[in-house]
């Protein structure tokens, strides 16, 4: 009986070490490669948008295809931060009075509005639907993996844990430098 | 013992080693990625600031006495805005302060001097000690005493301001105007060497002084970080010394392993050395090219009379000028 338990233990150990450990190692390397690809593609896409001043549906689709080629699924967020200079008025008894000052407000436009402009639906296929930025705005693209990558799943299985943080997270972008439209 | 027992014993011995080295490797790997990410964020922010400077470049033209403080303010504001949005901490004051303290020193390089935008501590009107970024007074690029009597103030261009300590005379002009008095100004190469050294040493001197001040502040207020003098490549210095721009030192972003994070980034605005586009006619055919083009300077000559200057190649093309086939502007 004692011999049987010993064998079972040896079997589990063998399965872990001969199969799961190398698999985990390979999958982790795959994650590293995926991170590098996503990092490069995000920077490339963000730089293209910043240097031209607009996004076209083609640019966006090509970007999505490229990062999807890594085999994971991703959650892509686009941030357009509109910088608007607004005058400052104060409320007085006789109505509004101009203070002579201004402030710069940062208005966040998220990916819903951008994607609605890029892909307005089947009725508008003929239109030139591109999303345009203003020079001086900020544009950022944020990508994180949805769910778990294979490496995280295998590691969680071995260690009996439940990882919630994304293993691939990239945020790239900056100021829009051109209005080439 | 049986073979399986040997195998298990072997595994029990080797597993901790494998686990520890594997874990260390993972940390080093992630650390490298994190540092590369910080580098890209800071480089990006500096480029944005440099872009803003070149957009507002008209204030920097030669000899103009217009006020540059608005552009300086705008440039550093853009730099920090870009950083805040990159880390997604805009409108989160605590995190914004954290980011600010990771970029303690910004050096704004102007045509005839430079100024530090760095963390300083002062008492406000309610007698609280405030620590925030402040502009330090502008400093000029002053070199060594030449010929034992001339004190020279350099600029990023060819213009120099010379003070004769013997006769107490103050003169200014292109460096070539002084080549009879100062033998070092006879050739362009020796002038460039002197100029680069003067600019570099002025900035380094000022920066070293500031580091001492900052580290004193640090002792009083328990910063975790000691500012260190960064090592800057010679090529980057040469790049820095040629144009208006922003030099940023970032230290202290959280890393996982090894040395403290330390990075400097340089954004040149291409204001002074921007090559203008010149249009000329060659065999009645209009062409445009850069003034540095060999074909233009050899064949046409700068004072041929029938040349026209443009600010941009688009403007030249709009007027019907073809791009020069030699330099492809």
C-alpha cells in the first residue's frame, strides 16, 4: 500500500516536472514575445496617428490585426485628450464678468466616440470616415490582454492561485504633432 | 534505493536552485522592460516639449529681445502634461507630485543662455514650506579667459560677446570679427571647440551646484532619493549645443532590480539650425534646395541675385519650383 502512494507521488512529480514546467517556460517566453510585439505595434500606431493627425479605419484595423497575430485577445482603449483654452468668467451681481485669465482644460474622449466615427455602420460605407485630431492634443492607446494568457493559466494551475492582473499591459502615445488633412 | 528515489532526491536538491534562478531571471527581464518603458515615456514627453518650442519659434530669432518666458512655461507644462497622461495620472494630485519629483531638473537651453527649472523650497505667504519646480535665473555661456584679457560670452550660433578686461571695453559681433585679437577664433574648428566646451562647462557647473542644493533639501525633508550627476555622452552634448531645446534628468521611478533608475533625455527644437529653402533658376528651370547644398553653393553662388528664399519646401513647390536633384531637400 505504502509503495502505491509512493508511486502516485512520483507520477505527479514526473508529470509536473517533465510536462508542466517546460510548458510553462515556453509559454512565458511566448508572453514575452507577445509583449514585445504589442509594445512595438502600439508605439508604431500611436506615432502614426500623432504624425498624421488622424486615424483611418484601415490604420486601426491593421493595428488590431497585427496585435491579434500574437494569439491572445486584447482589450484596446483609445484616449483622445482634447486641449481647449477657455476664458475664465466669474459670477457677479451684474452677470458674468471676464477675469482676463484663461485656463487649459483637458477633455477626455474615449474609444467609443472614436470608433463610432471610424465605423459608423453600413449606411455610411461610402463616406470618408476618419477621426481627426487637433495639433497639440494628446493621443494614447492602451492595450491589455483580456482574460488570462496561456502562461498565466498554467502557472495558476501549478500554484493553485488566481491571477487577475493582466500580464501584457502597454500604454503608448503623446502629443499630436501634425494636421495632415 | 530504487531509481525513482534517486530521481526524486535529485529533483528535491535541484528544484530550489532552479526556482530561485528562474525567479531572478524573470525579475531582471521585467525590470528591463520597465526601464525601456520609462525611457520611451520620457523621450516622448521631451519631444513633445521640443515640438511646442519649435511651434513658437518666432520668439527665438537672432537678436530679438522678445520675451521667451511664455514659451519656456509652455514647454515645461507640455512636458509634464505628457508625462501625466502617459502614466494616466492627470488630475490625481498625489500621483502628479510623485511624477514631478521623478523629473527634478529640466534645463532649458536658449540661444544665449540656459535656465534651470528645478525643485526648490521656499516659504509661502502663510509661512508654510513649499517644495515645487521653480525657474532659476538665466545663466550665460561663459568660457575661459582668452589671451589673458578677453572674457567671452558664447551663444549657440556664431555670435559672441567679448569683454576686454584690460581696457574694460564690451564688444559684440560674429566670431570672425575678432580673429585679429583672439588667435583661437582664426579657424572655425578651434572656435567650435571653445564654444562647445564653454557651453558644456557652464551647464555642468550650474547643474553640479544645483545637485548640492537639492541634496541639502533632501536631508531636511526625507526624500528617498539622492540626485547624482548623470553621465552624458559626448555625441549628445554636441547635439544639445546646437539648438534651442530641453534637457531633462529623470531619476527615481520605481524599478524592480539593481541600480536606481536614471535617464536623461534631450529634445532639440531645430530653431536656429533650421536650413532655409532657397529657390533659383538654372537654365531657366526653377529649382529649390537647401542652402547647404554643394551644387547650389558651387554653381549658382549665394549672391547671384536671382534667388528667392522660402520657409518650407511646400511653399517652394507651390510657386512652381522643382526639388534639386542633387540634395533632394
